[in-house]
C-alpha cells in the first residue's frame, strides 16, 4: 500500500510509517513532489539500487568528459585516467 502525505503529517504521526510500503512526500500548498519515504524493511534494497544508478551515471559522465577532452575514444570500463592515457600512447 502507498499513500501521499505532507512532511507535517508525516512528523505528526510516526505510527503511520508502519502501515505503508512507501510514502510519497508532497508539499501540500504547492503540490510539489518532494520525495519518497521507504520503511526500513525495504531500505537496504533501495539503497543498493540507488548506489548502482549513481555509479552508472558517474561512469557515463566520466566517459563523456574523457571523450570530449580527446583522451578516450571507446569504452573505458573501470580504468583510471593514467591507464587510458597509457593505452592511447601504446597504440
């Protein structure tokens, strides 16, 4: 089960956290989406998922930056800048 609450409602009744699988947090005045609260029974899985997504995004940014700088011309994997430069010199 899910629900949408304001931050104020969430702080007023902590017991409500036990009743839902996740709770969407919304600013009730502006109806702006603020985030999601996940109970502790799902926290580890969600944290792992977010960590993987962050790592993938960092890798994509690194590749784009190195390609833009002319250092990398293909898949760089988990190599650091020194290894990439060394490979490029060896070619």
